[in-house]
């Protein structure tokens, strides 16, 4: 390889630009491969979670019907037992929603305690 002092300025700049271009192309190729692998892994994880969610929904539906059948066996009408189980399920979902909302507000609140942001284990500040 020739000495940098022996090269003309345009040739030196052209060499630097070409080396930078090669480096950027190599980095982009590496980044593309890495992101492609991660997106594929994410797709597999999402697919697995969706299957688990579908199975859980079916299981909870069957559990609700079994509970309604048990209430009916105790003497309530089918309509009453189905509506009571449905009401109980809706109230449970609403309660879980408000609990999650309250926990997200706690996590988003600034903490004066040391530790990671949104530290749920930190003691609540006293007024």
C-alpha cells in the first residue's frame, strides 16, 4: 500500500469516502440481519402468546358455563344463572382494569427513592 503522503488529495479523499462507504454497507448488512432475526423471534413469540390467549379464552368460557350449570343445579333458572355468572365476570374484568390502571399510575409517578424508574418496591411517600 502506498504512503498517504504520496497520494494526491483527490485520490486520498476518494479512498476515504470509499472506505467509509464499505464500512457503512457492512454495518447496515449486519444490522439488517440482526433485526431480521429479532423480528422473526418476535413473530414466533407473538404467535405463541395468541395461541395461549385463545386457549385461555375457551377454558374460561367453559368454566363460566360450568359455573352457571352449577348455579342452575342449585335451583336458579338458566337465565338467572347465566346472567349472574356473566355479571360476575364483567365485574372481575372491570376490577382488574382499574387495578392495572392504578398500578400504571404508580409506575409512571416520579419516585424520590433510589432505584429504577417506577420502582414499585419503593415505599410510598408520606404526605
